[in-house]
């Protein structure tokens, strides 16, 4: 049974109309429709999406009217806990609020993306895990002269990233580029909205207890933390860390640098240079962003030992799937219900094929898939459902 969280913090932000705003500075109804279609992709069969679609035209018109007259306020979010790869809270906004997130994202994201460095990945069109793995491999081959010369890598991770984001710092970063009054009001509303006061908790207490207290949004002060699970949070996180990207590239002077969400890597011929860079970044983050590095996840090693990044391990002349990811996939395929094997197996084939050296991994998965009663093509890239054998009566 769903219960509501007991935190007493409230959101006191609301859009307000302004006489000096022109229609061109506001959202059009057509933009809202586009945002709706973007939002429903891969989520059309969810309960909230179906409920919104039952009276689609009325709901879109009402949402547009609320945005125009300044009466729009975000609704309650649903909080639940996922356990893979580790326990963490997820705050899912209501469907109509996610439409607003897409509306805002479609309008303001391009101006930020234009200034991002090419080595900033995650939640950016065309810059997913495969892009990051290939780009890092290219950088390693460049600095090692195709694996001939020695080089080192420094891998860092930000501690408790999403729940430690300072929204006051982020607010200033956004204000520098969102100059239209109406769009800024909407940006500020989405950013500063606190989902906790009226959030619906769907995670049982035993599952919620698995989330470490310092990683829970429920335990953070009002000015810290973004809810994991919303498009706006993913976009805002990239804006927040663009300051780090620019500092590392232009102040620290790292020629070979790449970041995926809060994991980032620097490459250099000298481990001493990397140690100095680490000290400078470690001092910069709390002073400028209020963030800090996780010392337990800081690694300084020769690149020849292999670099574990975005689910792949980069070694001389080959990229392979991370062993832990492969082991989890193999165990799940061996134990999941038979009805789920077909879809999951094709998904895992698609995942491991992203690595250049994937034959051994595909061979291991194919063996399990055949044992579960499915057929695999000769190239070990696709799974087929095995048709049931017709009953043959004997005469």
C-alpha cells in the first residue's frame, strides 16, 4: 500500500506571467505536443501514460493553459528502490510533469550542448556508452602510439554525486544561458522543485533500508540533490559538470580526458603529472562546485593493465565486456523464466557486440541460450524462438 513521505519541506515556486514577455519567448502548443510524443516513447503502456492519453487533447490543452497563466505546479512523484547494480532511490515524476521536462529540455538543451566539450558523454544524443568506449580507445592508441609507448591513466569518481549536487550553484550556471524570462521561470521551477513533501513512497521499509543514508535524497538538505529518474536531472547534471570539464581541459591542461556522468579519466605519459592533476581537481571540486572525489574509487595505473570504463575493458588492440557484467548476464539467462529468455538473450547479444572482442562472450551466452531451448544463428548475434514440434500420432 502506497504511503506518503513525512518530510515537511514544501515547494514555493510557481510560474508567473509577465507583461514584458513576447509570445516568441514562451512555449507554443506545438512544442508541447512534440514534448508529449518525445515523452511517451518506450513508456506508452505505463499506467500514467495511458491515463493521460485517454483524454489527450483535453489534458494537453489544460497543461498548456496552466503553463501560460502561471498556475502550473509539479505533481507528486513516486519513489521506489532499484537494487541493480546497487540499491538506490528513484523518483519518477508524474507523466504530465515529464512532458514539461521534455518541453524544457527541447528548448534549452541545444544551447548548452553547443558549448560542451566532445569528451562529455552520457544523456547527450549520440554520446552513449559505445561512443565513450570508442573515444577512450582512440585516445589510448594516440597517447601510446598504437600501444608501443607506455602511458598511465587516472580514473576518478565523484562521491554521492546526484544527492550532493548544489542546486544554488547549478541555478547560477543555468541562469547564465537561459535569458528568456518565461523559460527561466520554468527552468527555475523544475530545478528547485522538491519531490519529497508530497512524494508517494512505493518502496517497502526493508527495501528502502538497503539504500545507504548518505545516498538517500530523503536525508539531504533542501538545497542539495537532484532526483534520480527524471530527464531534467540527467540534463542538469551535465550542465553542472561542464564546469569540471572546462577546468580539466583548459586549466589543468589535460589533452586526453573523458567523462561519463560522474566517472572521468585522464591519460598521460607521466604518473607524476597525473598525481599533480588529481591534487588540483581534488581542491577545485569542493571550492567551485561543492563536490568531492571518492578516494575509494580513484585509480592510477598503466594503461597496459587494461582500463575498465563504461562497462568495457580496454586492453591492447581489443575491447571486451566487463567480466562482472558478463557473469551477471549469464547467470540471469540461466535462471530467468523460459518466457523471458528470448527477449533478454537478444538484448545481451546486442550489449556484448558493442565490444570489439566479443566472440568469447557471445559463445558463452549462446551455450546457455541453446540449453534454454532457443536457436542461435551461425554468427552468434541473434536468437530465434524454437518452434514447438508438432504432435505425431502413431497408427
